[in-house]
C-alpha cells in the first residue's frame, strides 16, 4: 500500500500529523480509496496549519474524525440515492 508523502514547510508537525492520521486510518481499514484519503488528509492538515494549529496530535485527531465523518456522509448519500437524510 502506497500513499502520497505530505510535507508543509510552515510547520514540521503537519507532516507528522498527516502520517499519524494515515497510519491510524489504514490500520483500522477506514481507507477505501487511497488517493482520495491522501488528498483529503493533506487538505485538512494544511487548512489546520493555515488556522495556526501546531499540535500534531490535535491535528491528527481532527483529520481522522473529519475523514470518518466524510466517509459516513458519502456512504449515506450512496445508500439513499443522493438524498440527504433528515437526521442531522
């Protein structure tokens, strides 16, 4: 299994957060599409750096939960044929 290497020159903790999130998600079997997951995590971690975050564990945990939410919402949309569920 290969994945995109992520690095952000503005914050060394960003690359560590990305790797922590990637390792967790792959070990738990949450990654369905590797490319999509890599891009999603890289975008989320970069956005957190833009917000001024610097704690690698906090960034990793937030990226993990946002990815899990994204996958669940995508699965719901597929299951309902594109209609949003009313349980928000």
